């Protein structure tokens, strides 16, 4: 089959009500939006229905339904595409419109079942002497993943498994007194340190997110080191190129954000001071982060070639503030050597495992928080519908330099660079009298310029 931009194979769009009755919505659904974000949790759906049979009352639709969705980009002669499947829990009816007395238009919104689990469950237990990746797995399998329905049984829920579990270092102990599962996950991500056998980067920017493959616990550092999944080009119609086919043409582009030096100072990108107090030993220490000295200790696009500031920058050297934070943490002492503390259990005397495996939060805090804020270059591109791309993938894009001269349009905008991390994906499928359309909107991010900021020698 030859590629035709905008085609989609919508295999299933089935609504299931509280009685277990099913309804195929494909014929009355003119628009579907499916969205996920690497910094958010789960996947969301919003779709519009045009109804002339009073479905809200007769089916009925009360905001407690299930929706099963399955779709894909049709395969091409030289490229196969993945099928995307999700099970959503409908949350509410939205924007009911009755301009015509004989019909109404309304939207339904929903989220994946794991989000419902998060707001209906809490963790009231301790995890003792475990690495963070093992605690993440226990929380996911015990609280996030399981989903039960009063009258329906699902043998397999799509995109439900923990498929990436990046190895962490250091046994830790946590006690959670009735905390939402995703709040637990957030704390664990903030304190996790990647095992050096997996990655030597000190960024430790852990994230926990869902795409159509399942759930992932990994670092942004590791994600941006991946090879690009695909290439895309944004070019003037007058510029002829055989390097990219129609599926790789960028329909539109928005440069959403560029580095802001004022915000970067306030967010500790260039300089950060971490002041730590150990409440057990009454000790105090100060750690400093300076971007110019430390940036090569964590990952960048294009193999750390370029940064965000030059050697002649006003922010190159350490300065007094920038961002200053206070942290409560063990600062490296072995509490077991202190006579007035009994770690773990000693004989019949119960101890405190949190003291035995004390959490040295401050050690990587200065890198982790600064690194999080370095992703300053953000673009949004719209491309022909593509079900092979997921959040967490990287892509290469070619954007021309802006110019009225045709010869200049063939040159690449070096400042924006080429390689980007996909941090959000929105699939949009529409249907109207003029035909069907399917496009994918990607938010792309990178943490360095695409040109060399170092002064010429």
C-alpha cells in the first residue's frame, strides 16, 4: 500500500456501560484525542459524539463507563506500524450542545484505569531494606496495576504492565502512612540513584510514565542516549528533496520555549547551593552546583557536544545565590557507629530501619534538580498520524534557517539542533463530510543548543 498522509485504521471504539452492554461508537464519533505526557501520569482521552438517539439517557452514559480503543497507521510498502490499544475509564460528559432539537453533540473524557486506582487506593505500609526499583515494582504491581470491575473480567489490560525497570543502587527503607500510590512513586523518583553499572550520569532524572507499550521507570538521561526512532523535515514547498518521504514531512511547527537566563538563574540551572542539616547528628554541610564545571556529568543531546552557556557567559563562575535550598538528610555518617542509636533490631530491642538505611538525599540533589530544569528548548510539531512514536523515544528533525533567500532555506537551523526527546504525544483522529484525517502532535525537548558556544581560538 502506498502511503497516504492522514489515513488511520480505527479498529475499535467500544463503550461499555455499567450493565456490561457494549456500543460501537465509530459511526457517530467525528473526533478522538488521545494524549500522554512523560511528566504526567497515565493516558487521557477526549472524544466527541454526535447523537440523535438520546444515548446519554438510554444507554445510559453517566460518567462511569469503560472505553476500549484500538487504532494504527496503515502499513506502508516499506514500513510497518504498531497498533495502539488502551482501556479508559470514562470520567464525565462534557460540553453538551443542543443547537438542533433533534440531536446533540457532546464530549466524553476519560483516563486509563491506573489513574482511577491512584485516587481509590492508598499505601499504608513500610518497605524495608529494598532498592528503589524493587519498591517501584511492588507499588506498581500491588496498587497501580490491578483493576477489577463489578461485572466484567479482563484477561489482559493493554499498556498495564511495568515494562521498564531501571536498576537503582542503595537499599532504602520507607514508611508510608496512607499515601496515594503516585505520590509514593514521585518521592521514590526524587530519591532514586541509578546503578553505575547501568549509567554513569549523575543527572538521576527518574521518571515514571505510561505509553502504549506499558509503564516505564527510567531516567531521562538514558532516554536521550537512545538512537533516534525516526527523522522528520520541515521545509518550504519550493525546496525539492528526495531524502524524506511524505510520512516524514512536518505539517507545522511551534517553537514553544527557548532558554531564559533569568528563569535559569532562579531555577538553579547555572548555580545552586544545597544546605543540608542532619537532624540526628546535628550536623550541617553545604554542596554547590555550577553548570560550567558540572554539566558534563549528565547527559545532553548530541553526545554532550554543546551546552546552554559559553565560556564567556556572565553565569560561568559560581555566584552567591542563584537558587538556594535546604534539605534534611543523612550527610554520610554511619548511624550504627553512634552509641545512642540502635539501628535495625538488636536482640529483643526493636530498632528503626530508616536509621539503619539512612537516606543521603543531598548527595545527588544538586545535580538532579538542576538537570531537571535544563530542558529549555521545546518545540511542538504536527506530523502525519504515526502510531510508531511514543513518549520516551527520540527523533531527529531538520528545520531550515529562516530566510527570504531560497538558497538559505536549504541550510539547517543549527541553534535548534536536530535530536530531540518526545515528552508528549497527542493522536488526533477526525472525520467529516470531506473525509477523514489523522495527525500526531509531538512535544519535543532538548537541553542544549545545536551550535558551539565556545569562543573561537
